């Protein structure tokens, strides 16, 4: 069982799974790119992942998002 994501973290990982850049995700969410980076860091800390690709793979495996 993985630690659950906040709504915003789930939104960021969904964007990453769809191939969006941090800037595109930030624009879509109405936050800064630093905000997106912070959400990605939180996901990595919660799940013990070492990069975005690893986080996306877990999110897809767990059914949190689709590629």
C-alpha cells in the first residue's frame, strides 16, 4: 500500500503521466513551476521514488492515473 496523494499531487502526477512539462502543469493549475516541483518532491518523499518517471510508473500501476 502506498501513501495517498493530495488532490493537487494527484493532478501533478497525472500531468506528468500525460507528458506535460512542469511549466504546462503550472499554467494549467494556476501555480508556479516551483509549486509543481514541490508537489513532485512531496510525491517522491511519500513513495520513496527517485525521479518523475519512477513516480509516474507507480501512479499508473496503482491506478491513480493513466499514461
